C-alpha cells in the first residue's frame, strides 16, 4: 500500500542521467548553416536514463550539480597523497625505459 503524501518530498532524489540520443551529448544539432539547440534535452546534452525524457531546467540544475559534486569528491579521494620523493641517481635513470626511441624503445642519447 502506498502511503499518502502531501507537498514536496523531504529529500530530492538523484535521477540517473544518460547522454541525449539526438545530439549525442553535444547540446546542439547541426543545421544546414549553423548549430541549433537540441530541443529533446533542452540544450544540456543530458536526459533521464529510464525514459529518455528531458528534465525541467530547475531539476536539471540540481541533478548536474549533484553529479559534479560526486565527481569532485571522487577525484579528491583518488588524489595521491604527497609522500617521500624517491631519489634516482643517474645510473637508475639511464637504465629505465623512457620509450623515446624508435618503436617506443629506450633512447639514451649516446
């Protein structure tokens, strides 16, 4: 049984997004002489994943902001913490493969 609810939800739900199939995520379609804003996705390049319908602009701003925030948190979590720097002497650098030679082989400059 579904519970009756009045008014807006207490929390906004995150809607999974997909790239627009019409403009392929570019937010515009090519006309004969110029680029035209994509009508299917409201010139955003994103539609709902479940039914490929465009979101209202108000909802789209929230969804894109939430996705950007999640991506920033993920990128900050993957960032390498600064640690001790390995010192490599000249012979160690000379021995490692630098892939600068023909066929991505080692090039030492000798």
